[in-house]
């Protein structure tokens, strides 16, 4: 199941899924950082991922953790 935890509009408006508050803090931090990186790079280009890597080197493991708890977050 794919879930959109956050989005960033072309105008720079960041919107977060309210159910994100049920996730662990590191997952919330990851989603916030992901959307903030979109303020610099409004795409998923190599530069976008370089920015994520620079500010949160473990983001891939944290994203996987969040992706694996989707059902738990939505159920609870």
C-alpha cells in the first residue's frame, strides 16, 4: 500500500498527512526533511537525494521503517 505522507507544492506549501503523528519521531523527521528538500529541488533528482543524504544519512532505513508500518498507523 502506498501512502503519501507529505507533499510540497510548486509554490512551496508543505502539507503533511495528519496520521503521521502516530509514527515514530525519526519517521516524522524524515518526512519533514524530504519535503524541505523539495524546496531546493522540486523533483527526485540526484541533487534531491544528495541533499537528503547530507542531512539524514540513514534516511533509506527510516523510510523503509515507515513504509513497513503503514497498516499499523492507519489501523491504530
